[in-house]
C-alpha cells in the first residue's frame, strides 16, 4: 500500500509543481499515514500553496479527478496556505503533527 500511496503523491507533486509556481508539497494525513489498506476510506491529502483561490481550486480538482481514475482511489484533497492550516488547530494537529509531508522532489516513485 505504501508504494501506491507514494506513487499517487509523486504524480500529484509532479503535476501540481509544474502548473503552480507557489506549490510547496503535500501532506498525507488521516488513516493512511500507517500505509495500510482502509476499505471504503478516502486518501486524505493537503496541498500547501503560497496562495489559494477559486481559480486554482478548479484546476486542482481536474488534476485530482484524473489521479482518482488513474489510481482507482478516492482522494480527499485540501488545497491550503500554511496560514490557513495553522489557523485551524484541530486540522493542523492531524495534518502537520500526525501527518507526513512530501516535498515535490522527495518522492520519486
């Protein structure tokens, strides 16, 4: 399962990094941080950007939709700035404290 998750994150990091200059990387959060299968659960990912807006989200959803089809997985993707993430204490803990961060160049699967 770890290989599949890292392939998904690698593909998203590559594509998001090519399209958005302000993209910083992806946090793996939620149940899948143990890299084990979780039936009927979505893969929770948080993309960190310097700026986040509606136009960017529309582009991101197309990329996420393609990844869901390509990898046969459901992805719950949150595009956020670091400031937005820091302002939500509960989500911050789940994502930053308990999650795993992948910079675009870290995953090469």
